[in-house]
C-alpha cells in the first residue's frame, strides 16, 4: 500500500491518525499543499481530483476519501475496531463521523479558505480554482460555534462521540477541533466535557503531529 | 422502526430508495419541509438538528444521517448487499457515495438554496437560519457541471459507480442527478454513459417517487 499524506492539512491527518490507531506501518509519500504539489501533473495522475489523503491498496485501488480509506482498513485489519461492532454502534460511528465532517470540518475550512490571502482562488479543495466569497467567513464562524455547542451537548452524556468506545468519529472531530486554531477558535472554557475529551485524545500516540 | 421521510426532498429520498432496495417495509411518518414541519417543536424533539431523513431503530437509537441509516440497515439486513462485500468493494462504495454527496448533492443544493426566493434564510439545512449568498449560485453551477463530467468519465469505464454492482453510491448519485431538475440542469446529451445508467436506475421499483 502507499499512503499520500500532507503534514499540514487536516484531511490527511484524519487518515494518518486512523492508520496509527490500527498500528499499521504504510509506505508514505508527502504531498506539500504549501507548494501546490497536489495540483502537479505527477500527483494528478494519482488523483485527478487533486486531494489528499490518497491510499493505494495492494490491488491498486485508488481511495481518495477519508471514509473510503477507513472502511478499507477496517475491513482488512479489524482490530482494534474503529467503526463499531454491532449494527447500532456502526451506525452511530457513521453518523457522528458525518456530523463532525459536515458540521465541524467543512465550516472551519470555509472560514479559512475564504479569508486567508494565501488561499486566494482556493475556496474549495479540488482541481477547480474558485474565488473566495467573504460572506462565507461570518457564516462559517456561526456554524463552527454551533458545532462546539453540539459537541459539548453530546460529550456531556457520552464518553466518546459515537458511544462507549473511541472511534473514527472521535478522530474526525478531534482533528477539526484542533485545526480550528487556524481560524483562532478554541474550545470555550465552559465546555468542560469537550475539553476533557480533547485532552484525553491528545495523550494518544496517534495524535502526535 | 420508524422512518421520518419527506416526499419532496432529495436526502430522505436516498434513504427511501435504500429501504426499498432492501425490500423492507418500515412505518413511515411524513415531515413536510414545504410547511417547515422539520422546525416544529414536535420534530425538534425527534431531531434537534432539524433534518430528514431520520430512522428510529428498534432499540430507539436516533439515526439522522443517510450514511448512518444505510450502515445500520446493511448490518441488520445484509441482503441484497448495497455497501459492498470485499474490502475493496466496501471502500469503493464509501468513496463514490461520498463523492456523489459532496461533489454532486451539495452543489445542487447550494444553487437551489441560494437562489430560490422560497428558501430565503434557509441557505443550509438545519436549525440555523442563514441568509442566501448569491455568489454561491454561479459557483455551485460550475461544480455541478464538473460533477456531471466526473460521472460520465466514471460510468464510461464502470457499469455502476462503485464497480460491477449496483450500490448505495448509485442511489446517492441518481437522486441528486434527478434533483438537479430544480436548478434546470439535466444530463448533457453527449453524456451517453450517464444517460444509460440513469435510465436503467429509473426502471427499478425503488426509483418510483
């Protein structure tokens, strides 16, 4: 297998953490987004959609989405389970992973990509150059605030996002909560359940950057 | 189980098609988005995030995301498989489902929600009232065009989106291709592979609206 990573970006970090939690060692190639290497002709041959992470499987299947990489690795290397074991657990992991991605990760990226001068014309990942839309910055901040509230509500009644066990959903939410530093947003001081959850994940070896 | 549906919206239609492909009969309650019933106090008790579809499982787990509903039903009712069987197949289904959702469904919704006067302040689903951003209309159209190109490229080399077997990914893409009529976008005449795929799915009983 070959894993295309980028040390500075949150999406590949999600896959990197998942691989580390599985205890796997996979040949890794760094793609520097700072140097626009994801748009280079060489990398576009690997992934024409110009995104990282990418996992090339042993049978040369090209997997370009975090959920695909996690699904593949979970099926091939079931221990420790990170996608749930019972139907209810599997569904809860899928649900909270999707919520963390769409309600957390996407708005954080929206604020960053539409405000940072270095990301001019890179308002979305992928091969299309898209202009920044300043209105998305204020809207994204509202959504990020709502996500932190949602996280606190959930983690006040559940030790992990999807239930009693650490899972992919925690990886996704942790990476985006951590990445929110780029838009100067941290866990509110009063959100004690989220802070305890965040600090706990920070002690896992997989969270080392 | 109880399934909260909405006859006019694409997201619940995805779950409805999945349930029909599994041959399941589930008690269904209609939530009229036209009447803003998803924002009613009664429905917010079911799903505070104010979205449909919702599936309440037999053990009262509340599943609010399409991927969670599909994951649950696949685990409980494995036949016919709609999420793949081998690790590679499972990964391909997860990948193409995510691509159809983020590259297809989200831009179609973006165009509609930011242009339709009836969706003023409803620029995104969920409990937050968010103003329309006109710039997202042109951007969304570019992204929808790119999605149709991507679909044609994929379906020119693969009978179904995720490979040799009809799957959740086809349901997701079909529903959003069909829904693109609301933004006056149809499959380009020259995209013959996509048209054949679309017409074929249209003959399945699950595609009846």
